C-alpha cells in the first residue's frame, strides 16, 4: 500500500501521457489548421491533466457531427417559395441599378452561393448606438406587436433590463401575441423564477444546448452567440447588445459601472425574412419540435425605402465559415478604406494577412479595440498581433472611455457590417453568429461618422512606443498567443 502511494503521482503521470499520446495522434489525423493543432498538442504535453481537460471541453470539432444536423426547415414549401421569390441570379445582379451592390458584387455572390442568402432591397434601417437606444426602440416595437415576438440572445440575464423585458413579453402573451424565446444556456443568468413566470403566461422558452454530463464535452464549446429579435415578421434587431444591465449606460449612478459602447441595427423590410428563417431553424433545433410555418411569419412588405441588406449566418451547422469569408472578401476587395471596431481581435492567418496586405497596397486600415477589455487573456492575445499590424501601416487605436463591444466594419463608403461576430476563431468557426451586410452609401456615411466620433475617445498606438512596452507584457502576450486558436 505504501509503495503504491509513494508511486501514485508517477502512475498518474504515466496514465496521463499514454492518453496524451493517443489524443495527439487523434488530433493529427483530423488535419486541422497546423497552428491550432500545435497549440492543442502543446497544451496536452506541458499541462498534465489540465491539457486533457482543455482539449475535451473546448477543442473538439463537431462541424460535421450529427449533433448539428439541421431540421431541414428550408424543405418546407413556404420558405422555398420565399427563397425562390427573392433570390436573384447573376445576370439580374449585374443589371441592377444599385451602385453600392455592383461595387461589392463579389461579396453578394459569395453569400448567395454559400447560403442561398438573397440580397434584399426593400428595407428601412436604423443604426442604434449603445444599449439604452437599442432597448428603447425594441421595447417600443414589442409594445406594438400584433402576431408574434421571437427573441434569440446569447446573454439573457435577470436584472433591471431583463426583468423589464420579461414583464413586457408576459403582457403581450396575455394579449394573445405568440412569444418564443431562445437563450444560451451557458452565458445567460435567467432565474428559474423568471423562466417559470414566462412559461405560466404561455411563452415558449428554451435554452440553447443545455450542458449536462455526459454531453458536456460535446456541447460546452459551441454556443449561440447571436443577439436578435423579430417582431411580426417585418421588424428585426441584430447586433452586439445582449439583454443585460452591463450593456446599458443608465443615466442615474453612471459611476457604478463601466461605460459600454456597442452597436445594434433595427431593420424593417425583406431582410427580416432571413432573420426569421434563422430563428425558426434554431428554435426547431432546441425545442425538438417542428414549428408549423404560417404566412404571418413572412408577411408581405410594403415599403418605399430601398436599402440593400444581405444576412450572413454561420456556425458549426454550416458547410462554410460564411461570415469569416464575407469579411475576408470585403477586405480583399477594398479600394479606399477599412474601418473596423471589435472587442476581441484574435484573427486567423487569412484575416491578419489580408489586413496587412490591404494596408501595404495603400488602403487606409483602422482598427479600434478596447484598451483593457473584459478578458485578461483575450487582451494579451490581441496585443500579440498589434506589432505586425503597426509594421504594415495599419492604424490601431485603444478605446479608453470604457468597454467597446461593437462588432462593425465600414468599407469604401458603400459597405457596412453590423452583427454578433468578433474577429476571432471562436466567432469564425465555433459559435453560432449572424451579421447584416448593408450596401448603402447613407448607412456607410453614418457609420463612418460614428467611427470618427469613437476615435475621439481613443489613443493611437505607434510602433516606436509599442516596441518599448515592458518585457513582462511581451512574455504574457507570447503565452496568450499560444492559446489564440482556442479563444
């Protein structure tokens, strides 16, 4: 017995490394990106036991797993009819009298070929800056709902804002409006009392992929990071703002919390049909039921506004990294400028190379990132990329007023992207995300003005000053960079 106890740790390490060698072989045979595989194998060998936990909880690939088989909602007749009606062929696109669309026609083709996502033209859009403006608009539209309200959020927390929304949803449900809610099980902090209350009013509410053993390793890594709402099939909200007090800058007691800078988009028109389809696909998946598709889900749109909008959705259930490919195409086809705001800049090699090349070609590239952020390891990982950006002439700005959480991009004064997708591997390849791509000079002009206003709250980084940062910071960045493919 004493001999066993004396050798316990050696036995444990031996078992650990046997499993590590088997796991490393399994990883190599799956032919993932070399950088990601190297990071995983490094973690396995230098962090006994912990490395295995990281691998099995966060690094397994299920893009082609049966876990994410779609419910074939598009096979239903009414959605096929909607797609056929709105889808434009290449000839029609080329002949369109839409200057902004024509300038970015490669991006339009990409999203149509990847996802059959049409570019829609009868749309009215409004950019919503920060949570207070987003929730003011959302609550007002919910109050006017007549048929249905669909809510899908990464974070839905009980709290000041969350409880106001819950009360409003219950009131509408009592009036006869059908309310459906989807929230991410891992990220949200909804009390059981709040969930029971909503159910008691007839609200259909489901968590996205609850995490329980033995399915923990299969589900913990893949989360629904989308933030959207659809009201009566003709009004939609999409962007970066979750249902959480942290995202709202309340007028009273402003010193109690960090200032939160974020961007959301209100859409009225045909593009809402794409949001609706994505909601229904996910709701069928999490509820295990086949929703009967009603005409009221896809109502007739009667608008005079003509903003061109195309919706891109991605996740482990899609064949391609749709949003990443769209962003990459936008960067590679830029002629004048690229203005990016992102809370987490941990790009893959394709995006990093494209940005650096664009700058060296002569495109003006600016990136706003938080000075501190809400994640220490993400901040250091982000900082590890700054030197290469600065060397290539990319202008990098630290936002110092508070936390900048907006996920936006403006290109050449004609293209704008607003959505939930960060510039990191988790958003590109792991989480469920959704972005709106707008081909419109007025929207791009407005977002350029917003960008310039945000620049007033930033400090530009210079290569000379950046190279003088403490050695300890560089060591932390180097260590965080090893985990970058997993963040």
